[in-house]
C-alpha cells in the first residue's frame, strides 16, 4: 500500500506540495492568531516551520535539500524552486509604482555596493579572528558572507580548498536563513515599512531568498521593492569577489 | 481571459531572465545579472502601457494577481528546501560570519535611508506609501 501511495506522490508531486504548504500556512496562521494575537505574522511562523522541517530532514536524511530529500515531499522542491519563485516575485511587481523606484534608485545602487563591502568585511574579519592568514581563504569566506553563491564562485576562481568553500557556503546559508527569520522583528526598529527602505534593505542584504522571505513576513507590499535591488546583488558580488575584493585583501595582508 | 495575464507575466519573466543571463555571459559571470529585476520592470511598464490602452480587463489582471498571491506559499516551500542542517553544522566560524554580516546590514538600513533623504528632501516632497495598483 505504501508503495502505491508513494507512486501517487511522485506522479503528482507538485499537487502534494500545494496541499502540504497550504496546510502549513493554515496551521501557522492559526498559531499566529491563537497564541500571538496576530503579533507574530502567520507567514513568519510558516517560514520558521519550513526551516525547522528542513533542519530535521537534513539531520535524518543527510541530504542537502531540506524536506525535498524525503521522497513523499519532493514536490515542495518544484513549488519552492527558482522557477516558480522568480515567477511569483515578478508577479508582485504588478502593484509597484515606478516613481517609488525612481526615488529610491540612487540609494539602492549605493546600498548594493555598501552591502557587498560590509558583508565581505564582516566575513573576512571573522575568518581572520578564527586564525586564517592566507588571502585566498579569507577572501573566500568573506565572499561567502555576501551570498552562498558568491562564496564558491569566488573560491573556485582564486583556487580555495574545498573545505574553505564549504565553510563559505555555510556562512552564506546562515546569513540567508537569519534574514528570513529576523527581518519581521527588526523591521520596526529600522523603519523598514516603506518602499524606499525596502529598496535599500534589498541592496544591503542581497540574499534573494532571505530578502524575499523576510519581506513577505514583514509586509508583502514591500516584496517587489526589495527583490528588485537584491536581483543584482549576487551578480555584482561574483564580479567584485575574485577581482577587487581579492586584490584588496592581498594588498592589505602583512607579508 | 485569465491566461492573458499569466502569459504576459510569463513573457516578461522569460525576457527578463534571458537578458540577465546574456548580461552575465557577456560579463563572464556564472550568475544571472538582475534578471528578476529586469523582468519586474518589464511587467510594470508593459502593464501600465496596456492598461492605458484599455486592453487589460479585470480577468487578465487576476492572472497576474493569482501568482502574486501565491508568492508567500512559494517562499514557505523555498524555506523548507534550504540546507538548514548544513548551515548550522558549518561550525562557529560560519555562523558568526553570517550573523555579523546580517547585523551590519540591518544597522546600515537607517544610515542609508537618512543619507538619501537629506539630499532629496528639498526637491521632492515625501508622499505617503500608497497601496493602489498599476
């Protein structure tokens, strides 16, 4: 019997995804209303639940793709994959006012550069504090703090060891997960409640998944503004990481 | 028809992502350069153009709005497929590198917000964020 059920779930994987995620959403909104009186947003709880499930799946299956490694739930990979994610993000742009983007444009570009430099310095500084002394490792770990894509791309370009690359991916993952979880709680403190700060936030954080989920849990109206700048972040990071940033680290290191 | 809206969204997404991919290739980067952002701008521009022409009826709009509404569930699914276990088994260094980057990022939001405002406040009046759709 289990096998025939498994057959249905693989054949109709996306439908299973809709059902499971729908139920998760319902449960999260119920938790939000019942125990926090709506103070903690339902979508924030849902994202947290998703991450928790991903943690345990990783712990039990030893895989790298969260709940997708559980055969019954493989459809969640399609639903939460980059294809549908990008499609849905673009759709949120339909309500955007072009004047708002124009007004925040310059700050958005500035935020992109500042975000990349500050994340890189944070990552590189921590790497040095943990005893790394060679420019290649320091740069790769710093690049990982930009995003988990910039880390390995930079590492591969400048010849980092696979161990350091894995660390840089982990640093980027921690960043993206943290942005997902913490943003709705920090938002009131940093005035993240209007299109302008959302554009800046997207540029400073840059992790597409973190920004997408963090803003969704804060205020869905802000999503397109943040994702617009975040869309350029990883590419800019890949451009600067193996070039400007690596050369800067090499020049600044003693010896 | 609803499919017109879905199709408009699909065309904008494909064109935007393709431009981003080609840009990345031209710059020699293994990444998509702003594809989602370009697609979004295409949708905003074509949406408001077609709207002015009176081509977009409420049904067409629903085709886009459905996907915009499905966005949060998609993000929850995305969260559920992250390598959370891998992130936290990366050790103290990976965790503190990620945490420091995030703290710095949050701290810089109000700084940048203020910087831009001081310059533009004289010329443009700050309007309240509005919620109406294009």
